[in-house]
C-alpha cells in the first residue's frame, strides 16, 4: 500500500489552493478599496457620516487612505500569484490594516465595510494555514 501524502518539499494542493484563493480575493479587495477611495475623493458628499461618531475623519482623507491601501493590496495580490515569500507576509499585514481601516469606515458605509473586513479575515486565514507559505 502506498502513502499518498505530498513530499516534504512540495506543498499540498489545499495549501496551494488557499494561496491562489487569497491572491484572488486580495486583488479583488484592493480593487474595491480603489473604487471606494476614488468615490470618496471625487465626490466628497457620496458617503454620509453618522452623527457623533468618535473617529470623525474627512471623507477625502478616507478616500486617499483607501486608494493607497487598495493599490498596495493589488500589487501584493499579484505578488501572491507569483508565490513570492514577501507577498505572503505583506498580504497578512495589509489585510490586517485593511480590516482595521474598514472598521473605522463602518459609519460611512456599514455593509460594505463589514464585507471587506470579512474578506480580509478570510485572506488572513487562508495564508496562515499550514504549508501555505514556503520558508
């Protein structure tokens, strides 16, 4: 009887699938962030702020934050497609930063922000699975 476990030098199909999934979703999140950032920069009145919100930041400032973060996420997503080791570490960091930024963005666009946070958490989970990142 043969053992069908992958060899030590080859990551499992599940791990590779997780990295491809993370790369796809991270690139998609980046595109979403760019669109939200451009919407906030181009039309300052597009996002309506809830009253008495503790973290009241100008929507144009949020727009630049989302635009910059979106571009970094897209670049990192393409790095993940190439299985670059730096991209995996950067993706975990940027997905965490994206989740944090969207937490503060909840009063401006709640449903969208919560969706992006959930996708960020899913990317982090995919990249932290055993065998996902080669050392």
